[in-house]
């Protein structure tokens, strides 16, 4: 989502090939080797179930989801793909976003979130602009402005029918109609119950939209700002269903779905990626990713997967 200086819960700023390999941002280079993987996830095209060595070392590795959808993740300026099953990361490249005004000067636009359309187009968003990102090298191409959607857009998703929705860190959600040029930002709906997106939402094939959220009444570092919530949100009405009482993790600026699980990506510099139980809402540390260049934990600003991803 948003850069760390401009949002609330993100207090300082608010979908090829899933071997199940959901590609996500983050950690060391992906291995590319097939071979035996005793802990491979079970899925379509898998050559062995979980806990069993590959029957055929040359067969495709097990897949985490029912569909070959890549999971992407990103920092402020870099796009990654992640094989969640193998817990490896690949750097796709820099966004090379255009310069924007920052105070009295200019700086490269900061990408605050990502979503993948049913046709596999990667959309990324900044606080005021919508772009597409190249899956080969990461560079972005401007689609149009989103400034009309609340206060600085930090969350983005596509739905199975191909619609695009953006959200800000104060609880506004807007549909962005890209059939017009420039895109039309439709009037926002407000998330009900005093909730806002921490930084991301992700839709799946059923039409359900999961999000990481917080209570706008909670102060920074307190309550749901310290332990973000898993919610489902109706992007057309703003209705919110809270799942559980907290993930146990702050700054979940990225969200993706794979292998029947919701994954949350942290923006605190730890590089942590967590699974979030869809029944209890509790988060569990799944993996830690470092940038291959800096060897430092990645501050994930967003993540996403094709909105046709299915629930196993």
C-alpha cells in the first residue's frame, strides 16, 4: 500500500505459475530446480502429495492452488514474484515509476498496492495514480488518476468479473472504470463499522473480498493498529464482516490468496509473511523474505494474485 509516511495503519503512509508457487515479494532467488520436494503442496499437476518424495523427479512440482496463478508482491519501487510453496523469491524488476511532486521537489512515485486481473494484467496503484506493471521487467505504464478516491489510495483489487476497486486508509472504496479514457473513479462507499483497510484487499473466484483492516478509532500502535484484523468487505456497499479479534501482526500492507489460505505481507522491515486463518482470523508466521540485493528484510507495500484463484 502506501508509503510509510502517509497512512494510518500503515501509519506512515494506507495474480504463469503458482507452483503453488504463489509468487510473492521477497526472499532469495527462486530455485527453478524440480527434483524431490517432500514438503510440496498437493494440487493439480502435482507429482507427489505433501510429505512424500517426488515419484518422478522430472514431473512438475506440486501446486498450492487449483490454477496456475502467480502471486506477486512488491516494495515501494520493486516488483517480486514468490513461490510460496518453496518459500523462495524472485526479483522481477524496478517499477521505474514517473517522477511526482513531493513537497517542493520531486521523487519517483511510490507504489502502494497491486492486483492481478482475470486476464493476468498486473495493476499497481500509488496514492494518486493507477498503472499497469510489466510481468517481465516490472516497469509501469500510466493508466490514469485515482486521486478522487478518498484520501490517498493504498489498496487495490480486481474482482472475478474484471472490475477494479481501490481503497484509501480512511475507509473509502471506489470502483475504477478503465473502459473510459481517462479512467472514471466512481463515487466512494465507506467501510461500515468504523473500519478502514490497513493496506490491501484481495478477491477470489467466489467474489469474496478479503482485506486487512483496522479500527479508525484506534491510535497508532494500539488495538487493531498493533494487531490488524482479517475482514471480508462488500466493495459495492461497504459492509464489513470481521473475522476473529486480531491477526497478532501489525502493518499488513499486502494480501494474497493461495492454497486455500489468506497470506498477509508486513511493512515493518522484517520481511515477514503470515498465513491468516479464514475462520479464526489468527495470523501465523509462515516465512521471512529478504531482498536479494540488500539482504535486508523486505518492507512489503502490497501483494496480489489473479482474482480467479479458487478456494481449495
